C-alpha cells in the first residue's frame, strides 16, 4: 500500500504580521508577540488569527510564523512563560490545526499528522492552580 507523503509547503515568511494567501494555495499566518504581551494575550491573539484564517480560507493548509520580542532571561533566551508558551501551549492547543509552523525555539516544523480544521469556538486558558 502506498502511503501519501506529508504535504510540505513551499513558502516564505511574510514581511509583516497578518494572514496571507500564498501562490501554492497555502495560507501564511504571521504573529509577533510584543514585549508588553503576556502569555494569555499572546495565546488569545494566536488563536484569533488561526480562527480568522480558517474562516477566510476554510480547510486550506496553514503555516504559522511566530516571532517573540522581549520576554528574555539569561538561562535559555526566553522567560519561563514564553518557553512554556512555545513548548507546552503551542504543541497542545495550536499546532494540531496547522500544516507547519516556525517558532523561535524550534525553527520550522511540519505537523506529522493531518491538519485539523475543527477549531473550537473559543480558547480558554487557565493559570496555575492556586
């Protein structure tokens, strides 16, 4: 049985934030987390862009580019919140709905599973238990 290889888009990072249609019928999403943004606002902004891309271009392959300004510490380049944002939150809440993505900690990655298009109506992010 022939297995279908994963779709790997031929893309370039957009020059400014937003949602962009590409020549190969993929959609690029580009977001910059600013130094004044916290984990929760970055999560909501990323999810809102993902939802908008799905609404404007239903079920099209999506490539998400994320840059993070600030949020730096001496240990590993990013403060604890934005290490968690890229390692835990992104992979559990955003990545399943993308064909590929490019994060500062990982570089470009292709989702090994098929992109999901059944986005939830809203994103609920809770802080640590008190």
